[in-house]
């Protein structure tokens, strides 16, 4: 307090403060306005299975018939015409890697070995087979306009456990299709926006202090005084309250984030599980390990984005489906390592792990010798694990060739409703008033897929 008083008095002596303002700031009995903390932990609407979510998003559109949805008839009828197209069999062999009956392609042997803990949904469906629209829908629920991301909705509904860290963090080496709409809070308060982490030497800009702690405390203390005085005059200004909280979170991150991103104390066995070394600073293995470290420190929603919008390096296999082999090799061991690590620490019981992409790819093409696969939104695959999800099962079916849903369709809003349900939130009641109407993540549809819940 004495340091603060000296600082204020020095400002006054330099004629930077009016006498009345100085008196107000020095008044020890003054009670600055205390805004409601928008990131304070909130109780779920009903008992929750999940405390947090780790959302694994594969940018570009993963082919279901080459990964998690085997089609023996497609293999048998390779080259035949079907509905004006030529069928193209998968180039990858499917096998059972775990005790359950779920078959997975050779692209994912390590994830395949974890199938006893995974529920594969083979009847996913989205509205539009274009990257930007499909990316907006899987993240924000709408294919026609950018709305708050699912991570922002979770932050808004539940807050965070650790006030020094954001409630929603996104580990993304590149910007995917759709850009920052993937983690944007849109009309929700800005403090619920995802904080992007770029793997590298300094994952978050300005994470390291540029001045001494004492000087920074003085600077922020003065800013806080003016912010709170302004808030007292505009106590209904939710935007101002969110902005104040954003400053506080940024300050807290400078204290806690350096330790969070320091993996040097992890055991050799843990690092090997993710396929990384002690000096690793990027790659999907690093992203997965950081997801576990952030989740165990209270970050409510962690999203990992694999690659960006470059069709030569992401899952957009227009040119050649063989490119999937390179993409899968980068993530397979890391994802399996994440599941194993969470399970060994007892965290898989209350951590929901989501693996998805924006749409699938077509089993056939108008050209008989086409090496790649085109976009398809009518059916594709995603999977869930942990936090009350039945492991070792599949839900829904695509038709014999993998063109359309044949059984138990799972719409994007059904998928999102189920994720929210495991967090203890009713997707119909998680709403926000904007532009004269109540909005929700699932728009005006969606149902919880209860058949996959333990």
C-alpha cells in the first residue's frame, strides 16, 4: 500500500492527477466496484460426467472409408459404376487392434489399440460440403454465419477452475479454413474467446514479463482503478466487465503459463508416450501433451487443430488419398498417447475427448482413375472417448459404399448436444440474448445421443 501511495503522490506532484482524483485514489475506505467475474466456476445444470473437453480437430476433411468406416463391398466393387460415378476402394487395410470388434484402418494402429475406450460415430452428417461453411458449423453450429464457437459456449456456461488461465485455449500451428471463427466468441463476451497458442519458442506472445513485477503491478493497479470507477458509473456494461476480466486473465497467464508450457519435468516414459523429446516445442505430440497439462490445471475447453488450410499439408485429399498416410502418421501416436496418459492419471473418467473433422470424402468419382477424393457432407465419421461415453462400440451406419447414412443419423447439432450433455448442460437452455432473440449452439434442433452414454 505504501508503494502504491508513493506512486500516486508522485503523479500528483507532477500535475498528472487532479487533487480530487488523488484524494479518491488515496482513500483507504473507498470500495471500488467489483464486477461479477464472468469466468468464475459455475455449477452445471445437472450432474456432469465431464469436467473438461479436449477437442481434436483434423482440418481439411478426413475420409471415413479410409480411416474408421470399413467398406468391404466398396473394395469388392472397385471400378464399377454406381449412380454415375466410379467406385474407388480404400488403399488401406482395416483390422481389429483392440479387444472390441471395432475395425480401424492401418492409418491409425495406435488409436485403433485404444478402441475399447472409444465410441466411433459412423453416421455424422453436416449441411454443406464446403470448407468454410462446414468449419463454422462444426465449431459454431451454423453453416451460414459465424457464431460463438463451442469452446466459447462451454466457457460461458461453466467458467474456469483456474482464474490465472483462460477457460478456452486453442493450440493451432496454422489458421484453418474459416480462420479465427473457429475459436471466436462472436456475440458472447470477449473473455470467452479462445486464446490461440502457436507452437514454438514462445507459444503465447508477451508471455514473458518485459518489466519488473513491482512496476507492472503499479501500472495495472492504476488501470484497474480507472476501469472500476468507470464500471461503477456503468454497472450494466457487460462488455466493460469482460474487458476488465480479460486484462486480469492476461496478467495471471504471465505468472502461470511459463510453468504450464515447461515440459522439462515430465518423465521420459510420458514423453515417449507422446513421441516427443524434452526439447520439443511443436508438433501434434507437443500439442497433445500440452492439452493434458492445461486440462489438469483447470482449463475447461482445449482445442487442438492439426494443420491449417494448405491442401498440400492438411487432410484435404483432393490430389491423392495416399496423402492421408502422411497426415495420420503425424497424429496417430500422439492421440493414443493422450488417451493413455489421461487414463493412467484417472483423468479420462471426467475428460471428454472429441475427435472430428468438418466433413468426409466421397467413395467414388466421375473419373475412373482419380487418385483423390472429393468433399462429402452426407455421411462421415467422428469419435468420442471418456467422461461417461461407452467405449468399444460404434454408433450409426453408412450405406454399403459409404455415400449416405443408413442407420441412426447423427447431425452436427446432435453431436454438439451430446458434448454439452456430458458437461452437465441442457443444450436447449444454454442460451444468450442477442439482437432481440435467444441464441444457442444447437440453433433450433439437436438431440442427445443417449445410446452411446454409459
